[in-house]
C-alpha cells in the first residue's frame, strides 16, 4: 500500500473519538526543496540576501514583492497575506531580528502546508498579531480578538470508569499525550541563534536532572549518541530525526545546525519522554502500553507542572499568554497545545485489505502502524 496511514484517537471530556487520517503523496502535493547554500532564488520569488541566522546549509529568503501564490498553496497564511497585508508587514521584524519574511517562508516554499506561518520568538505573536490572529481563527475556528484562552489541566476532573478502562484496554495497544512547552527569554527554533539553542538545552537538561521519583531518568544529547543508544531509542519509538524537506520545520529554519543543541529525555520506567529543540523548545510526552487515558493524562500534568517548577527555580518560565495560552512555533499548537493519540488493535483488518485499493479519499478504514511510532510529532500540522 503506497499511502502512509495512521489511526489516531482524540479525547475530549472523557470521550474517545477515533480520527481517521490518510496522508498520501497525492494529498500532500509534494513540496519544494528547502532553501540551501546553493539556492539563492526560490521558485516563488524569494531571494537569499544574507540573514544573520543563515548557516552553510540553510538560507533565509527575502521576498522583493508579494510571493507568487499558486494553486498548490493551501495554507491559511497564503490566503491571509493579501497585497494589503503584505504592504503593512513586509518591513516588520521583532527585536531579535525575526522578520515577516522569515515567518512566512515555510508556507511560501512548502505550499502544501495547512497553516504556513511560524513564530521565531515570543514577540512574534504580538508583532505579527494581525496576521496570526486571522490564521488562528481559520485553523481553530476560535477568534482570539473576541476570546481569551482557558486551560484546565486538573486530571482529577476526568471521568473514566472501570468499565471504560476495561474496554479501552481491550482494543488500545498504547496511549500518548503530548504538548509543547517553550522557555521565555530564548528565541524559538525557527529563529534561534546557536547561543539560544544551547541555552535552552542547558536549562532543560538541568531541569531533567532535578526530576525525582517516577519522573527521574536519563538525558541524551542527540549529536552524542552511540550506536547502542541510537538503536535503543529507535526501538522504543523515542528517537526523532532531522526533518524532511517537505516538513514545516525545514523551510522555517528550525533544522539549522542539526543536531546541535537537540536531545532526548526519558524516565526510568519509559512512560515519560521529552524532546529538546525539535519544533519547540520542549515536546513533553506521557505514554503507556494500555488504554488508561486518565493515568496517562495525570502523568502528563505532573510532568508539565514539575518542569515548570524546576525551570522557575532557575529563574525562567514558560512562554504563556493570557490571550492565547501556551505559545510556540506554530499556531496549530497554541492554547493547551495538547494532543492525544492511541494505537488501536484491529485484529480482523487483513480481511478487508481490498478497501484500501484505489484513491485514498475512498478508503474508509486505516491500517495501524506495524512498527513502534518513531515519528511521533513529525507529522506536522503546520
């Protein structure tokens, strides 16, 4: 079967809704190659004119005029950046030097993306607010101009009966709940300097070192892995790879200087996982090999609270807004930023393989992953 398939379940108010998601080459529309040292002009009008954040492998583009939108451009950003919006923001940048051109580059050069804009620092959410807010409304069907985000991570409020737990354990092979947390005072991966990237890693690795009890574990520098460690992390689904050129992160500049300043933490019981400096400063993940959603969420909430507690002791705090909730790189992960997924056992699926033949939009059921989920979080929503 040529299509990549994934079965996910999202949980809201204690109820499970199975989301069937097909990601195919036909649907993705391909994607352009990332800006590189040998690519000084893009197919959509971008020019590499020199940016202080450039590396040997990646150049940020400047667009002399409104980018050349095509039928392949699917993002909310491409629909919202009109000639009027372009004229207003084309010379705008944050105090850290993250420009409007930087923010839209991934959506211009990777046309199949759904969101198409990134924040390079905390200030991006204010400086580019009148572009970000309409995109947030398009993506989340929630208007930040007229609403304030409200979060409640109190796991004690979840209703999950013994009967529900037994039913979930019958059909669910694994459960994961994840979210992003970013450290205030540092630039985000799409706009990070080498100094800030290493600074974030230092704050987080020190925080991990302060974990006790169920959260106590081991931190690995991504660039310092030996073959044994790499095999162990990959076999457990803990390893993340350098993003592909069709990924949100590459054309946003978030994969520069890979793998410097990146790392992986897991606790001793392998039920907690943290990724450092991938899409966001820290991807926090709680997981289990059963369907006990409440237990996984409780661990997730404890992880989030403990990380904040230890970080605060170092004189830092999370990026958070009363208006938007937790802030990060992509508008798709604002608010609580929480995503939940399960791997579901479908023992008789092989009896219906014919249902998968033909165009992907005709498929009504999906095949669960046969291997450990080594791409958790790399299916970017942006």
